[in-house]
């Protein structure tokens, strides 16, 4: 029997050997000593005895036994050799008695290279074992800005917390995201029970994922598991069988396809033009003569009430606008006081039972519920008000507020006498850095000496209505006044005496955005977008030219400044002026873009740096209020938002 096993392993090794030669590759096991001969090493550390996943064992430490194995660790030496005899005896022993001795290995970039125990590893791989115990020395390379290097150092932080090595990711930031999705408190290390639970989840998920064809995708099992628990939740996943996981995988397979695409998001920068497709003409009569039996029933889900939240109030105005411009074609209703993570998924299920077939979840914190709901209700259209979300099962929408902020910055820069301008931001999420920077660049365009002093309204125990600098008398604050609060601290205002004087206000016209989206449903182009983008996520990100953001100027504004605003607005809408153009420097003096470059929309969305005329910094998550932390963890944009900072 052991002889037959060796013959089968030998055939596997020879096949692997020939396949590599045909492709011009190296047909033997790589040796770590040779790899390290041209890679700078920072240090080595003994991490002791641990379980080594056999799929991560890829080579030997030295060249000594390299030529005895093909690159899949199967043997290459003939059956009449001493090597083959020892391999056969070891195979029989492992099958009859199990493994008694651990191997010795070196780990480099989360791959393992065997120093002692190469034949044991070969036999165990042949027998399709999952792991082997081994005493391990970790070889840590010097830090670089290479993607693989940065991911590995994120893994080292992850390993320090979890002590597991079988989960790995192909992109930066996913280790921290995984800890967040699992529910690991900041600074807390995993227990033995935590590791046991994760091992069970991982093995079950891996079986289901690979049974569905996951090996054909160029992503890691960790990538796929993260996408899965983002939709279905870790606690729920722990209770699922392999068959249940396979069933749920079918619902969200496009999520994994997206992970393989470099451009996973289809960014819609402008509303679609009127369609000339047959579907459009088929529905034209319904636009002229509404058919009440085919109404689109739309539910708007609000985290707060329109009486207490300016954000909810602005979306409620958008809903009412929709009722006015599409009478007889839509039926809308707002649902307030929905708590993310508590009753949001339940309320989504309720509105569907009531016949609503399109849902607008108006806050990023409802994203997890939106994803889970979409997986279980593929026929219901659901949209989440957030930015840079690569989930094809839902669509997201936001507005290019940075364009309007550029206009506000130009006003402030032209009117300040001290060259000190205040800016009060709220949540450090995607798009916020772009708004701050655009405001600063607008001010700098008309006043090269203007400095923007940044503060945050969502910091713990921070009253931003109090400023220590009397020279900061022009301040950019929240975009809209909170309902029921008698405060004039909104928009761009000037501090003169006890009462702020409002000069301009950037506005969100959610109604116009909602109208343009609903018209794609009514005229049939919604489905055309799905067909055109394939598995990519669709993000609507419209600006001044679409009328979804704008600037309202006070009568107190000088006439010449109003004319300047009109000119800048026209040029931004016609794309002859781009707020992010020319030479751009970060606060530390780094040149972020040169005058002959334009910043792609993706880089504007994910911008996590501040321009050189901004005084202040991005807050870390730990500095934020509890409410703000939830939003930042969901949509936080910068490296400062990673767990542990």
C-alpha cells in the first residue's frame, strides 16, 4: 500500500515538474536562503510551536533537499532510492500511528520553508492533511512601501492579536476590517476559545467556498470570508452549516467577482441622458399618462427624525419633492428612528411586506443591513446613502459637495481681513477630506495667504462654538440649520458681535437626485445599467452640473463676490474649472499632484490628506464621540481610521 502511495505521489510530482518546465518556470521547491540573498531582512524572531497550514508550506530553508521535490512538495526520486523507502515507511507510520514529531520551519511573508521534516510535509500534503505542528522562526523584512510588504506588516499586527496565520488578505486594510467585523474590541487579544471558533468557521467556509469554485478566483479565502461576514454577520455565520453557507454564497457570488476586478466600482458622475432604447419607448406612455397600478412604492429609512436632525430633514425634503414632481407615478413614505444594528433589517423586511419595492437607506450606518437585505431580496431595489462602496448587490449615492465647498472657500478667502478662516467638519468619512481641501483651495485661489483652521464637531467633549482665536471671524460650519434649533451657525458666516451673520450656504438637493434615479426606474434604464456594468457596484456621485448640490448666497454678500461665485459655478459645471487642478501640496510639503495632472474621481473620494494651507488634522477613531465612531468605522477613509489608532 505504501508503495502504491509513493507511486501516486511520484506521478503527481512529475506532472507538476513538467507543467512548470513547459511554462519556463522553476520546477523544484524554492529555497528561502536563496530568496533572502537579495531581500533586506530587519530581524528574526522565534515564535515557538504553532500549527502551520500545509497550504502555506511552499519550500525548504536550504538547497539541500530542494531537487528531491517538485514545487507541490511531491517526490521526484525513483522508487528504488533510499529517499523513496523512507518516504514509504513514514507514510505507513503516519497512517497507522499519527504524527509524533513536529517539524522545524522558517516563516517569511506568511509562507513557510521547512528546515527539518521535508518528507513529513510531503507525506502529509499527499494525505491531504490540513496542518502540521512546527517550531517556527519568523524572518521579518525591512519595511517598504510595496503593497505586499505593507499587507504583511498589517498581518503581523493581526497575528499579535489573534495568533492565527491561516487568514490572509490580498489588499491593504482588510485585516483591520476583519477584526472589526468579528467584533474584536480595540486592544483586546483573542482567547483560545476565540481561535477555536474561528477555526471552525474558516474550515466550514473554505469547504463551501471551494465547492462553489472559489479556487478559480484570484482572491484568498480570507478575502471571501470577509465579504461574506460583512453581509451576513460573523455571529450568524458561526451557526451556519457548510450547506447553508453554500446556499448563501450563491446569493452574493458577485461580491467575490468584484474583489477580483481592479475597477470594482462603476462611478456615475452625471445623470444618464434620456434613453433611446425600446424599454424607454415601452414606458413612455406611462410617463405621459400615469398607470397607478404600476406605481413605484418607495420607502425612505431615517436614523433620526426630521425635527431633530438636519440630515434627515434634508432627505425628507427630497422625498416630498419626489411626491410633487412625479404625482401618480410614485408612492413614498418616510420611516424615522431606525437604529442601525438593532431594528434596521427588521424595518426593511416590514416595508417589503407592505409592498414597497424600492428602499433608500439614508445613512452609511445602515449599510450592513442593506447588504444582508439585498442578498435575501434580489428583486427589491435598495440604495444606501454612502460613498465608495464596492457591493454590487446594492447601489449607493452621494453628492460632490466639494464643488460647492470650493465656491464657499472663494467667498471666505475674498472677504477675510485676517487671512484666518475656520472650518468645522463633522464625520471623518469618504469625501470629507475632499470638501475640506476644496474649500481651502477655493480660498487660496483668491487669497494666497489664506489659512484654514480645521476643527471637528464630533470630537468627545468638544464645544466648537467656542474659538480661542479672535482673528477667526469667518467660519464654514454645517451645511444646513438643525430643525427646532434657533442657531445661525450654519453655512459660511461671519462672527460680528453676538449674532453670526450668514453669508452663504452650501445645499444638498436630494430631491433632484432622487427624481433622476426614479426616472431610470420608470423609463427602464435601471436594468440597462445593470447589464452595462456587469458585476461592478454602481455609485451615483453627482454634483453642481446635475443640480444636486449648490450654493445659496445671502443679500449681505457684495455684488462683485456674487458675480465671482456665478462665474466659478458656471466653469465647474462646464468642466473648464476643476477644484483639484494645478500643483497641489500636502501639509508636510509632499507634492500630491502636478499642474499637468488631473486627479481621478476615485482619488478624490479616497483622499486622506490635507492641503498645505489647512491647519489641523484628521481625528483618530478613539477621539470621536460614540455616534461618530460608528459612522467612521463604516465609511472612514484614511489610515488614521484603522483599528488601534
